[in-house]
C-alpha cells in the first residue's frame, strides 16, 4: 500500500508531503496506481524546484519521496507553491478514492 502524508501549517497551507511504499495493485514495473501517484508527486517536486525555483528540501529513495517547503517564501512564490501542491493533492485524492485498498491519504495540521 502507498501511504501519502500531507502536512499543513496552522493556517491550512501545505508545508510538506511524503509518499511511501508501493501500491501493490500489480507486479512491480506494471503497477499503474503506483505510477500515477509517483508522477503526481514527482511533478509537484519539479514544479516547486524547477519552475517556481523554491529551495524545497527533497528526499528520494526507493519507495519514498518526501518534500518540505522552506520556512520563508516570498508571497508570490507561496501562492505558486499553493497551486502546485493543492493540484497534486486533488489528483492524489482522486486516485485514493478510486483505489482505497492501494493508496491511503492522511492530512495533518500543525
């Protein structure tokens, strides 16, 4: 099962997320659920770091992708990050709803 954790600040903005594990929908290399979750998370990281230029802390290992935004961001960069992260989350919620035995999505608030 893939576990997605989204961390929000007290104001409700996403400050970090992690994706861990493998969905187990199909054999390794053919798992469309795992691939969909991975694409959404990796694209969000690329949007934050390459398009927006945010100095996000990113950790990637086999079966793990974690990303945390910097504590301080310019307001316009924060707005861009919000759009990227909320879009990622909308896609992950959709996948989790369609494949609840393979993807669990958890949100925490500071």
